[in-house]
C-alpha cells in the first residue's frame, strides 16, 4: 500500500435512474406478493382484503396492548392521592385511547367484518376505557371506587 493513497475510490456523483435494470430477485422478498400487472382483478381483490385485515388486526393489537398497560400507569400515578395534573394526563390518555377505539369499532361493527372475536375484543376494551373514565373522573362513590380498585389491583 502506498502511503497517502485512499483505500476507497471516490467518484463524482452521476445522474442515474431509480432503476437501472440490474435488480435481481432476493429470497427475502415476499413470495406471496401479487404482481398487479400479471394478476386477475379477482385475485388482487381477495389478496387485498386479507392483507388489510392482517394489518388492521396488527394495529388493533397495538392499541389493545396500550390499553392493557394503562392499569400499571394508573397504579403508579393515581392510586395514592393523584394530583390534578396526573388526573388531567390520565384523561388525555383516555381521550386518545377511546378515539382510536371508536375508529376500530367503526370497522369491526360492520356486518361484513370477518373476525367476530376481534370485534368483541374491541367492544369490550372500549367499554373498559369508558368504565375507567367513570371510575377516575366520574361520580363513583368513594366506597365503590375503593372496591373496584381492590378488585382491579388485587389488593385486600
């Protein structure tokens, strides 16, 4: 190696097309993808609905996971004399979760939505969020609130 010589050859940038025709198939590419130019419209539509349902269910599961973790947040921030700013933050969290839940519900309550279990999970989770709002921000009597908290957080 000659001292002072670079190991990397620097060439000035040239204008190129996005595709130069040297693209090859990779084994990592999806094998179930449909080439819209070769597929029949009926094939594309069937595959499309399956993909949309799969993506929807993934998004619903993300939303559901956040809803499930709300109990831990409530335990850390609201159980022992919550401050006004913590209650306000909780209300903002509920607003966001309920908003997304209503979007999910619009889809799952359609007569032709194919997954009844997912539809039921969305409905139950949305109801639970509404119950949490009533518990923390509504007019639930103190004794009833404490009873509910004991059952939710398994405290005796």
